C-alpha cells in the first residue's frame, strides 16, 4: 500500500518530495497562497491549483486512514482479524471499499439471519448451497426446533434463506462486482407523482425520463433531486434485464449474485429455492442499498461539479478589472421608491447621498437631471455606476441625458451587476460602517464601490449571495462555503491588499490573518495613523512572527518608508534586493520599474541556500513591475438604445452583453432588459466545445443574436454564432434536453419506485432547502 504522500504524488503527477514538503508546510499552518508564492523552492513550484487539490485529497486520505485503523481495531477485538482480511483492509483505496470489508463485522442490531443462526439453521443453509441435489423440505425437517419457534420445514427454510441473503449481501467481492456493473450500466428513472402534474410543471421534462447513471450531467442530476425533494418526482435505480439459460428474465445484478455463489438452474431439487434466495437478496438487501449509495454518489458528484462551476464564476467575478480610483456616483434604481444616489471619493468614502424620482409615478425627470449634475460637479465625479435591477435601463437613459446636457463633466456610465448589494446593505458590517445611513443608501454605496474595485467590495458579501452559482441551494452548504472561501482567499492574495485602506473583511482573507487580527490592524490604524512600513505590523496586538511571515508579502504600503513595501517582494528577501542594489551601485528608487537597470543583473548570482532561482526571478519581476495588478483592463458592455425590456426584442437582433453566469450547459448574458438570456453550449461556437468556459467566463463582454423570446416564461434564447443557430458545431454536448422514455430507451423490468430507501433518505437530507 502506498503512503499518503506517494499516492497524492501519483494522482497529481508530481514528485513525492514535492508532496511531502507541501504537507509539512500545511501542517505547520502555512496557507496555500503563501506556499504557492513564497515557498516555490520547497515544493518544487506547485501552483495554487495543485496545492488546493493536494489539500483536499490529503483530508480525504487522512480520514480514510483514520477509519481504517478504527475498523482494524474493531475486528481485532472481535478476534476475527485474519491475515488475509487485514491485507485487504490495508489495501482498500476508497471509503466504500473499506466499508464493504467491514460490513460482516460491523456491530448491528439483531437481524433475522442472526436469529436463524441462534436457532441452529446455518448448517442447513450451507448444505443446500453446497449440494443443490438435496431436497430442501426433507433436509429442513432435520433442523426443527420448537424452543426456537422452528416448528416446520417452511420456518427452517425461511431462516436458512435469511442466513444466505445476509452472507451474500456482506460479501465484499460480490458487492464490488455489482457496484462496478451498476455504475456503468444502471439507469436513473423518474416519474411524476400522481396529482403533481400541474403544480410541478417546471419539472415536466422529467415526468417520464430515463438516462444512464454515468451519463447524467450535474445540472440534470440536481434538477432531478430538487424535483424529488419538492414531492413532484419519484426516482429509482433501474437495472436492465438479462436472459439466463432457462430463458427466465432477471436483471444482471441477480445474475452476478448467482454466478458468485455458483447457483444455476439445472433442475436439481434445491435450485428453485436457491434462485428465490438470489431474488430476495437483490430485492430486499441489495437494491435499496445500491440505490441509496449510487444515487447518493451521483448527487455528491453533481454537487461537486456545481460547486466547481460556482467557484470558477466567483473567481472570474472577483478578478474583474477595477475601473480605478475615481470619485464615483452609485445609483440604485427604483420606480415608486425613487433612485438612491450616492457619491464616494476615490478611496470609497461616502461623501453625499440623495433620492431622486425621475420615473413614474412622480416623473421628476428634469429635476433629477439637474440634481445629478450638481452632485457630479460638486464632487468631481468621473464614473457613474448603475445597478442592473428594476428601472436600470430607465435610469441608464437618465444618466445618458445628464452626460449629453453636461458634457463638460466628462462622465462615464457603466451598468454593474448589483447581486448581493441588498444583502450587504442589511448586514452587520454595513450597519457598523454606516450606523446612521439608511439601508437603501448602503446598497448604492456598494454599487459604486464594486465598480471602483470589485474584489475589495465583493469580499464584504457572503459569496453565496453574489448569485453566480448553479443549483447553489441544493448542494452541501459546508462544502460550498469552504470552496468559495478558498477562491476568495486565492483572489485576494493574488492581487494584494493596501494595508492602509483595506477593510476588515478584505484583510480577513489575507494569508495568515483572521477576523481578530484584521480588526486589530484596523484599530492600530485608527489609533496610530497610516502604516509607514511593514515592520509596524509586528506592533499589532496578537500578530506574531508566524502571522507576519504568512501575511507580510501580500500587504502593500504605498508612499511608505521603504519602496519595497509596495511590491510583492517578501521582507524575508529584502537583503537579496540590497545585494542587487550594491551590484548595480544604485538606489531602490533608481531600480524599481527600470527594466534597463534590472537587465544587467544575472539571477543565478543571487541564489542562496534558502532562496533559489524561482524566488530570485520573482523578485526581479516584482522590481520591474512593482505591485502589478494581475487583473485585466476595464471594459463595459454597451446596451442597445431602445432595447429596455423583453418586449423590445425580436429574433435576429444583434446585441452586446455581459456574461453574468457560466453553467455546464451554457452562459447567461445580461443584454439590458432586466432578464438574462441564455446562450446554450450548442450555439456558443462554430466549433465543438465540451465546456462553455472554453469560450467565455463571467464578466466577459460578448456579441449575441436573439434566436427566441418567450415573454410569458421570461426566457430569452441567444446565440454567439450568428442569427442562424444551425451554423453551430454539433457534438456530444450539443443537447441539454433530458431523454424522454421510448420503447427503445426505456429500461426493462423497472424496479418498484417511489418509497425507496433512497427516496426517503433524500427527502430527509433536503428537507427545508429550496
């Protein structure tokens, strides 16, 4: 059996030494961003993605090892641990394989099989299994026992049957064979619950549906489970029929049980009884067992995929380019309640707020234009950020008129995704930041700031509230939160944080910091003024050497005592920079940003025992472009004039929009009509693609064509390949529609639906979720 480091190394296709080094650093409390950025020599250059995979796999394998030891101890205490069994347990590679081996020895309540054994019926069961030429009723009479309520041959045979059923159902080799077959060949079948046809119409595609277990994409799987949870659909695991030699139809799982137990129909006296044992083993013991396990696994994999989609979209959104440090007006559009207008300065500080009523029923159009112009002129506003909610296009038109009438202001307007702004405005953080400000204005502040710097503002909002997920309420909330927190942490540390302006939520995600240390940094800043250098961090309460080591390189200070403090160069390598300056006989101000000067340095001249070539090259890159921002250039979609609601759309219309969400089956695009349109994966490119992210990511500006509009259902179909979707490349992923059952694809001999163990377990697990 491979040790954990060797196993992970094989899975990641890296060296064992790299994995062992990374594990040691993680166990010492180092964060993934710190290891990826500042310990490249130690790990052999593992990047943040590899390290995240390593960290996740390490957790699973350690849990597996802990469980392995518990199982070994339990069986040993029962004095049933044979050398062969011990070897099998030690070589088990998955939790399910481990549990299969433990099943016969797992403490459980008194079963029918145990009662039958206590009645002395195990020899009867084994005799009939070993010698089917025996007549069951005759041999059974030898095992009658009135004291144990075994009064006739039927009772004896029923007990023997329970013993064999349990024996087969706890055979790890057999379970593995059936599991492998089902994973590749079983179907998931859904049917509508009687009486739910109308109320559950949104699940109509699944009212009579069947698809192979291993072919169901994650979004369809989650739709099925949601339908089951809402009481609209019944789900079951279906095994295809298989024809045995006697032409008696049975499913393949039963065939595997019979084959494993060497049971076959040869006309012998006990063959029929043994065949019944096989049938009951499948129907009573194993069908529900595998239905629960495999559909549970399908759900887990679907959730994992959905969480991955959410994480990717969140990363793209957080890494969107900032518009820059300019005085910005934030507009939270509304009709009856008015448009909330605020102005923040270039650091995001609130300067003023007001409410205007340009739209119906007040229709104070001219007064609103005048008010906005005055606010912009007074505070030298350069950017106007407009939330994309109700009345967004009407408000966009209002600002356009302000710009036209007051061109001297030099304004630029952008419509931004306001998802999560209302969550922030009602949060404890917002109330602490703006205790005397009305909740409605807080949302407008968030809208303004997320244009200035999306990352700095969006970290204040719980990631799940940002709305870039796929079935996010149907997945494991703990796993979702953990994954999204990792994404935010990676993004924040990738960009770096201004130590003198960062909010507490932003500082919380910096490597090595937590909520307490972030608050302590804020308090130190409030009491002592701006940080002049990174060394002052050591004066912050409870921020010790380890936290300083982890955090310092990601915290930036502009206009401080040391120019290196505004770069990504870690303080532990400042002495290397001093050697470089001595080599050039220059100052730090003369070298930073000076490509010509830096070109004279040879990286290999500065390699040390602790800091190798990767670190030296990183230092030189930072000196060339100190504090560089990895985010791209700012761009904004230009919505088409006159297209403000779904009714304004028509097939063939060419539009520009912004990608708001990417799923497994396509991308949603905001085209400025208050309802995102869907570009299906089949019409995203003129070449075949298997994943929409091959073409777009959240935040991209794209050209689309309208192909279909359903005003009643508020659905807009778009194409990125032109007005004629037929020009799109077709391939295995070109259709997202679930299969309806037909005579050709309907599984044979479906099992009893509805009240399965899976169904009940799933209902309990999802109870209370939307």
